[in-house]
């Protein structure tokens, strides 16, 4: 049992190291920066359809404040696009897509 826990902790440690190396590639150093970064990307690339608060529904876009998607599903959708929502795979990099996906979920709380 204890062994299992330490293996898990070890894996978490590796994962957290991984994240650190990834984010040092961009300019994101902590969670606050991550949220601010996500917000900037959102304003530039998403707000024209979804609105600053996520619920503008311009061009038949979905209301992001009531989405049931998780960050993985949101990232996927951003990569590939859906109907009139463009794909962003050629526009945004992975750290940017991750940041904006996380930001989308914060719109729920701001409602
Ligand atoms: C050109 C307008 C447009 C832009 C720009 C746009 N979207 Fe969308 N978005 C849409 C439309 C339309 C849908 C609904 C697609 C459908 O019919 O399922 C949608 C759906 C979504 C959904 C699914 C919500 C749900 O629960 O079904 C998410 C999440 C989302 N957009 C996030 C984003 C993010 C993040 C960005 C910026 C990177 C973005 N969108 C940019 C038009 C847009």
C-alpha cells in the first residue's frame, strides 16, 4: 500500500517537472499568469464570436458559461473546430490552447 502511494507520488513529481519544463518554454510561470495568458488569447481569438463573457452566442456560437465539456474536450474542439467555429491548430500552439481551454471554464464562475 505504502509502496503504491510512493510510486504515485513519484509519478506526480515527474509530471509536475514535465509541466515546469513545458511552461518555461512559453512565458507562463504560475497559475495567475496562466489565467491572464488564457484571457488574452480568448479576447483575441474567441471573444468575437463567444463574447467577452462567453455567452454572446454570436454566429450561432455555443454559450460557454454552460458548457459541459472538460479542458481536454475543449482543447480538442479548438484544435479541430466545429461548424462555423474555425480550427485553431495552425493559429495557436499547444500551451496557448491549454491556457485558453482553462480560461473557458473560468467563464462559468464569472456568470
Ligand atoms: C467564428 C466564430 C467562432 C470563434 C472565433 C470561436 N468559436 Fe467557439 N464556437 C463557435 C460555434 C458556432 C460553436 C458551436 C458549434 C456547434 O454547433 O456545436 C462554438 C462552440 C465552442 C465550444 C463548445 C461549447 C459546448 O459546450 O458545446 C467551445 C468550448 C468553444 N467554442 C470555445 C472557443 C474558443 C476557446 C475559441 C477561441 C480559441 C473559440 N471558441 C472561437 C464559434 C466560434
